[in-house]
């Protein structure tokens, strides 16, 4: 269903909170209902507000996030869908929200992500509170990408508690500055949402956790990525190169890989970082050569 596009974010009237640090997560969505029904309660439990930027979703996203109006959803902005994915348009729309809200800290987050403190039993709110009390104004996160079992489908399940396999994705250091003090007026558009730019950046030396539930099964992977179109302008900048020119075979979730590990329970923070992957799973290739009668692994290895 097509909905009208608002010129700027609509903020709903909400009750004043206590004098705790105010935090707002801004999430751009297009057809993310299966993620929102898990993510929004996690943020609500931390008294973290959320503004949705809806890129004209056609699934049940609207019904899901409006059910959380007031807690944690405090605002909504519509972004016209032009037939392709445009990260820069989403980031510009988010910037309009940042300029309108009055929160102490803002968080740039996607619907398929969960951001956490690196210590067990502590939360995203705790991480931001600690950074603020330490005089820092930017938080960086390390990305752990979760993959379902090859033949499992988590589109209608709690992927946060049920998917335990992951790989540590680190194409470079210090690449996910996802939370910052709003009053610093930082910009993350030029970096494609990765690094904040501006005066007086004070980066907290402690990295926290970003869980990325990139796909929820093989069918979901195909629907999410196989026919996705990207902005020509962004492709010319070299953006999205990891998400183009792949086939259904590339998107098939691997059964095994030297990069894959498993948590013993969903809320563990015992992530392994000793074997980082510089590529996403669809870029892993099976490359084996025979040398002196034995098999020698040359590069990224995955069994599908």
C-alpha cells in the first residue's frame, strides 16, 4: 500500500522521562516487519526511543511499528521509494530527524541489527551512559554477523535468541561509529553511515557489540538481495560493491567455514575475534589445490 510522504519527521507527543540520559535510535526501514517485531521490544526495555524512517514499506512494517507508538516509537518519517536502494537518501532523511529531536545521544541503526555492551548483563544504554560519563562523544561497535543453519528459516521466529552461529566481520578497524552525542552535530553521510566526521570527535576507546542478523534463511537471502537495485550514483562511488553481481549460489548459507563460530547461549558476549573475515559469507569461495598429494587451503573456505 502506497502512503503519503511527509516533508519532515512527525514526532508524537510522549510523556517526559526521568532525568536519565535520553537516547534515540533512528531506523530506516523497507519491508522489515520480521525484524521490527523482535528489535523494538529490546529497545523499549531499555527506555530508548525510536524514530522510524519508512521507505514506503509494502509489508506489515507499518502495523508492527505503530503498535509500539509511544514506547519506544516516538516519531515517523516517510521516504519515497524510487525503485532502488539509496543509502545516501536514507542518511539524509535520518539527518533531518537528528536535527529535530532533542535527545542527548543518537544511534544510527538498521532493523537487522542489535547493539549491545561488550560485557554480559549490560545493555546499549549502559554503554552510552559509560561513554558519556567518561567524557566521550562517539561509540564504535564491532560487527558479528549471524547466520542460520543452512536449511533453517527464522522469518517468523525469534532470531535473536535462536541463531547462534556467527562470524566476526572486520574489513577494517574502527568502522562502525554508530552512537554519538547529538549536540556535537557530527556527520556520517560522506562515509556512508560508517564513520562520524566533525570537530572534537572523542572516540570511546572501548568497542561494543553489533549483532548483524543479515539473513534469516536461504529464501529470505534471495528475496532480500538477489534482485535488489542500487542507486547508480552510489555504485559509481564504489558503494554496495559487496552486494552486487552475485547469484543464488553465492547467497546459499554455508554449512561450514573456518570463519564460523557458535555462541553457547544467545546472550553470551564470548565472541571470538581471532579469525576475522574481511568478506561477507557470499564472497567466501572454495579454493583448494593439490600439493604433494595433500589438500592445501589457500583462501576463504566454505562448504555449502
